[in-house]
């Protein structure tokens, strides 16, 4: 069997990345689509649920798909530096792919609001990490402006190549199921990913690679739900830091994807997110809190009688790895027991 070449080489004919560009790749993509029958049965009888485990990408989130495309194109165009605003995962991915391309990378993150594993990644990969006394939305405004003045490539999902790369996850899902799912559930923050998935499903459908298109179910955190409320949120707050965004750059496109697909974007509370986050871990799938929002949204819609899942095939995207946010676990776990290094003590504890 020949080995996986990364998403650009594998899906080249479907991507608008310049065909002369040499891919800057860490062999991202080809992530597993894991059946979750026990969890499905708890949500509703008689449907199939699969989890697209995007935490298994090289830097631990789906952002690698977008970043391989954005950095490949930027390198081809001669860029020497990249910049992005990030809630964390974009920073880690931008840092890794920029370093691999020999470019400098600047990342702006909201001070004190980024999970430890993400900052660690960005620093380790060699990015210049700048904390700002403001929100992700403020950071995005700043990098947009500076990238117009300075020769630095903006690699947020405003960059169209990001969506080109991220749409490959929709292709993988269709290739692996042999069809499009009936529903695709995922968390929504800056709204690039839901837009990219919808683009991918539409293109595969138009090319005759999939007979149908799924309905999209996007989930925002209740404290950061501008697309549900219909207006920007000034001070977004949620435990799901990856989707703590009040002014999504791809908001219009996301709403259009929801509407065209006959789907919707809903809000889930932090409690609902954390409950599903724990439940996923009991399935052996450890994700960061934001990643559980899509599945939490599915469960909520079903519980409240707004979804008929009978006979359906549903894919929920779990977007980032749990190891990115160790504090989320440690703060909520019961205190670990400490015993003397004696077998009697262990025996007493277990018994
Ligand atoms: C970026 C991110 C999201 C949100 O994706 P958007 O494209 O911003 O909507 C969700 N989960 C994780 C883990 C992320 O890193």
C-alpha cells in the first residue's frame, strides 16, 4: 500500500492551490471516521453516528488542513512571513507549517484565554507569540490591517486557501462512507470550517462523487453565539475557548451553508458542552471542550424533538485533541489519591 501523501497531493485536482506549488505538508488529513454506536443509541434509536477525529492531525486540530494549503500557496507566491489571530489552534498550525516552509510566523492571541497546549505548540514550533489585551476579534482586526500594510501573509480563515484545504475533510467523509452523510454536525467559531465543509460537499456532489449533500448542524457556545442571536457579541464567554468568538469572519457564509443545506446553527450551553465532552472521553475519544459542541448540539436537537434521526447516517466532527487543554480536565477532575509506596495501602484502596 502506498502511503498517505497529505491532502494537497491526494486531492490536488479538487483544490485551487496553484498546481505548480510544491506542497508544504506534514501529511495531515486522512483522519479516522470512528463509529460510535453506544453513544448513538443514547441519543436516539436506529441511526448511525460516526466521529471524524480531527485531533489526530499533526498539530492536533483540523486547522492543519487549511494551513497546509494557505502556507503552500503563500510560499509559492514568495511570502517570507505569516501572521494570524488565534484562539490557539490556528497559532499552532500556522507556526508548524510556517517553520516547515522556512518562514517567520507571528501569532496574536487574547491574553490568558488560550489553552496551555496550544501556546506550547506555537512556541515550540518557533512562532513569535504576541498576547494582546483584548479578544480574538480585536486580534483579527489588527492582523487584517497590518497584513495590508506589511509583506506578511494573513493565514486566518479570511484567506481563501484555508477553506480550500479544510474542505478536504468533506471529501474524506464521502470517500470513506461511500456517500454523503444525512447530517454533518460541528462546532462553529469563526465559521470557516462549516463554510469549508459545505463547499466540499457541494463540489463533490457537483462532480458526481456524491449523490447527495448533507444537512449542516452548526453549534455555537451559548455565550458566544452571534449567528444564533443575529448580532455580534461584544464579550463572548465560554469554556470552549476555541469558539469564543463574537464576530465570525465567515458568518454570512456559514448562515448561507445552513440555509442552503436545509440545516441550522444552534446554541449549546457550557454545561451541555462539558457533559458531551466527558461522554466522548468515556468513548475513548479525548477532545478539547469546543470539539464536543457539535455532538452536544446533535444530542440537544434530538432530545428536544427537533430531529428525526431514524435510519440516518450522521457524522460529527470532533475538531481538536484533548491534550491541547489539560487544565480543562485537571480543574474538573476529583483530586488524585496519594498513598504510601506499600502494597497494603494499595490493597486497601482497591478493595
Ligand atoms: C478553530 C476551531 C473551531 C472552530 O472552527 P471555525 O472555523 O473557527 O468555526 C472548533 N474547534 C476547534 C478545536 C478549533 O480549533
